[in-house]
C-alpha cells in the first residue's frame, strides 16, 4: 500500500526504505514504531530527521528524540507545545 501511494505521487524509487508500523505490531505514537527507523538504518536517533504532515506524529517523534519537520500544508495551529518540530515547511519541495 505504501509503495503504491509513493508511486502514485511520483515518488517511487526516491527512498532508501519504506517503513510501516505493521512491522512493530502497534500504532503510533508508540515508541516501538519510531524505533523501526533506527533499526532499519542502524544509526542513532540524532542522525535521522523525521518528516510528517501529521502534527500528532511530529509530537510523538519529538518525544522519541527525533529532529522532526512538520509539513504544515494548510497552516494549522500547533496543538502540542513542548514537542515542537525543528522546522515547519509548507510542502515537501521546501526540504530540498
């Protein structure tokens, strides 16, 4: 499903890995879901940046220790004080 979504968005082949919470057997914001990235890439948390358009997901990732970037396409207000992203962008093009 995730690969199909990436292909549909024209992003197929642009990622080193596509990870799903299905492998953790639990949903976000459980720390086990964020641990999947550390395990997949065998790097410390400080070496990864987590990107999401879901503010609740950014909060969970920040609580886990990720540097997080919120893709806030619609200018939503921040609902999670204390778990701020390191950056807020309007779309993925701003990440380049």
